[in-house]
């Protein structure tokens, strides 16, 4: 059994989905692991990870719009406001989504569907530097 890991850095420009499928696929391919499991972990509490359609950009627009309506800024009952009006809503959005994903590796490649892409979902309005840790274990 072998294992390896890396950190993918993403510079965000504010709220939205940032596709990291390419960097992820490259790392899996370079790892030399043919069969195994890749764990993808987001090291932050105000963004998250999604596997989502990467063919039609309207999907990203609709997801961002849905979460903005589901968890709007300026909710009067919020008490955690020290870091701005988008911070607590970002934490709530991250709690509703995933910060860790498991993706199988088969024949040296991630087992993603035809239209599936891996995304960092930034929930904060300001630009941030985010880190996603990828760990692969297998043979």
C-alpha cells in the first residue's frame, strides 16, 4: 500500500465555484497509484467542496443564486458579525455542503462521471487564498 499527498492552492475572487478538476487529475496521474482512494479536504470553514456538473456554466450561476437565497447576508438574528456580514452566512453554507470528499481511483485516474467536475465553493465576498489537501492511498 502506498500513499502520497499534495496541497492545491486556489486564489478566489469572491463568491463562486472554482474548478480544480485539472489540478486534481494531474496529481492523481503523477502519483503512480493505479487503484485506491483520493481524499480531498478543504482546510477552511467558510468555503467547501462540491462535485458538480462542469459542462453548462448556468449550473454554477444557479447554485450560487440558490445558496444566496437560502442563506442571505444581513440576517438580523446572527450574532457572529465581527468579520463582516458575509462571514456567518459563509460558515452556514459550508456546514450545509462538504469540506471533505472521497473519490475512487481506477487505472490511475479519478473515477468521475462524464460531466462531473471538482470545485472549491467560495462563500466569502472578498478574495481569499484557499488550500485543498489531496491524499491518495492505494496500489
